[in-house]
C-alpha cells in the first residue's frame, strides 16, 4: 500500500498494544494534517501527543498553525512531532527567507 499513493498526505499515530488501554481520547484536528491522542499515565498525569503533517507551502501552513493553537487539548505534558515543512531563521521569530508571507507564518507558529 505504501507504494500505491493511497496513503499519500495521510498521518497516523501508532502505539504499542500495552499502551492502547491507556489512550483516553483521540481525534483529528485537521483532516490529513493533524491528529492527537491523550494518554493517562499509569502513575498519574496526562500526556497529549500531537502528530502534524503540514503543507509544503508557507501560505497553507500559517492557517494550520493558527488552527492548532486554538485546539482545546488540556494536558500535563505534550509531545508535538511530525513533518512541519518549516524552517525557522537563526533569530527566533523570523522565518528563514525574507518574504512577508514567511514572516506571517512565523508569527502564527509562535
């Protein structure tokens, strides 16, 4: 299936069968772009894992960053990973490159 393109632009979070009973919630934040799972730790605490696959275009990424920042995922701890397709400049808050579009994206990212 991996070579058939049926899975292109899709995402998944895979957990071990021993972790599956600890998953308390899961969902999609943006179809094909962002999803989450919430895990109740055996000794207390809640962990939220967010998996992101952003578009290649800066113009398309900025709205996704804004949408994710508005997600209501209260948790004790977070892990955010995936393919961000984003490079931040050497000065925090500046996107790599000089275009206004990239600066808007950097603002949404932060």
